């Protein structure tokens, strides 16, 4: 959130309820939580403006789009070219997310592919990006813990 303000218990309650029913209206959330509609609407607006509520894209399974293979690629980059490499990676549709790292590798790139040949193509495309010195691929065999925030929201609510 731009102001640096942390979420409070009411924010956490709203987000937990929204997690259980992502398509709930502000009125339905207000009824469930015993809050006024205006309180819920203003809090949701603030959370959206502060980038707390992000795009629902993470709920879409890439396999349903024809990309059942998931991999993480570590990338070593020429240091003064990190921003340019990041912009180039953002132009690759199969790149879902890029994280800057500490340590010997500079970036962790989350990619999806249709199959092994497609992953090979994507890896080659990444190696062609000016500033990319080296990559290493790790294929995801299965997801052990899905992306989740509920335990953190529940902890925030308990405070």
C-alpha cells in the first residue's frame, strides 16, 4: 500500500471473506461480516488502489490454456542490464513472473510450456536476450503447496 499502512483485522476479515467467495458483492460481504456497506466499499477501494488486491489471473490454471509444463529458470545477467533483461522477459508470453535474487543468480523466472520441446524453445529465446549470460532450468514435477495467503490473513485477524 503506498502509505506503508499495514492491514488491520477488519481488512483481514474482508480479504478472508473475499477469498472464500471471490465474486461476492460489497453488500454480501458487509452482511456476512456485520459491517456497513460503505465501510466494505471504502476498504476494498483502498486495497485496490494500494495494490493489495491484485489481478485474479493467478487463479487461472495455465494447463487449461495448453501449458501443462511449469519450470523455474535461474538467470545470470550482466549487472548493468537487469532492467533491459527484465523488459525483454516481460515480452515473452510464457514468462509468468520474474523475481530479482541475491546470490550468484540474478533472476528467478517462472515459465510455462506446452511440452519439453516448447520449454527448449523458450529457454533458447531467453538465452538470445542481450545481457543474459547463463540460465539453468528446473522442471516442476508437482505442486506441493499451492499459492496461499489464508494462514497469514488468519494470523493478522487474530492480532
